[in-house]
C-alpha cells in the first residue's frame, strides 16, 4: 500500500476548531501540511487557526472557513470555494459531531434527527461535496466515529445509532472508493478530554457516569497521535488506546462477558439509588 504523505499535502479538517480535530490539525501542520480547518463558530475557528499557525512549518499555509457541515447546500458552496482558493484536499478528516447522553425515553424526535444530521450527515455531506476532486487525484478520508460506534453504551442510544451507522458508511465507502486510489479510515476513540466531553457530563444518567468512570479518559493529543500512526500503517479501523483495543477484542470474543460486566455496574447504581 502507498504510504500516506503528510509533507506538502493539503489537509481539510472539518470540526477542526477544538478537541480531536484541532489536536490533529496541529500535528499535521507540524509535519508540513497545508492545513485548512472548518467549523461553525467563527471566533473559536479563528483562535484555532492562530494556534495552528504557531506550529506550522515555514512556507506552509493555514486557513479557516466557517461551516455548518450538517447543511449540504452550505457544504457544497464552501467546499467549492475552498477548492478554488486553496486547492483540492489530499486528506479530508471529518471530526464534526456531538453527543447529548440521556435515557432513551428522554431523547426527543428533534434530538434524534439532529444527532443523525450532525454525526452522520456532516461526514456524508463533506465526502459527497469533495468526491469529484478526490476521484480525480486520489486521497485519504478519515471519518471520526467512536468506541460507542462499536460497543453500545447505556445513555447513548441516539449517539450509538449514529456512530454505528458511520462505521458502516465508512466501510462501504472504503470498498467503493478503493478503485480510485482513495483510502478510507474510521477513527473510534474512547472518552476523550474535549470540550464536547465536558458538555456531555451535564446530561449523563447516573448509570452512564458509572460506566465511564471505569475507563481511562484519553487526551485529544493522544487520540490525534494514534490517528496519524493508524493512517501511516494503512489501518481502516483506528482504535486509540490499549484499554479500548482490549475492550473491543473482549466484545468480539466474549460479548456475554462484556454485557455482564456492564449490567453489573448498572445494577449496583440502581441499587444504591433505590430503583
């Protein structure tokens, strides 16, 4: 397999203003990429671009464009303009998304629709808008899912559904685009110390908190490092962290054991709370 080239490559990072997206953009810029980030909040986006500019190599470009990746019409317009002004991407990294953990009965139809639109639709939209130029030159697409896209978690019904779908989307896309020299990877990180994770903690059910407490919280920098290693090794499924790899292996080899451990945590929480 052809080795992925970072130096002098054009990289588009969607959701690149914070968290895993920003950590990845910084590392790529330090390796010599021309780094272009897209996100919804212009002020946060501008600050992120300034941080990337500090670590970039001399002669490499950094640019940012406001974008709601869940809006296909906007994605098509902004990406067409970006390609014309900045050049087509060699690497597209999709990191946009969000989670609002709640019990299933508390998830409204509006939240469900928004979850799908932000987590799956954002990736779908950017890939579809940029596919013509990617097919013409080859390239690399990374979609960010979650360990919760491989293992279902209490309190994340809508989120898990969207991330499981994103893994399937990425697998099918990988098969379709391989003849055009386009590689596809899907990143499945565990709980990661990001602004989004802090926001999640505001709505987590008690059972979800107990399950999360059993796992190590990864830094966005560690996840970004794992992503770049996985890309260089040509991995389709990139699962950062030894603990996450062990959990996934256990789920595949002994799903009943994993379910039993999780069920035990939930029972203890419910017993303590008198439910």
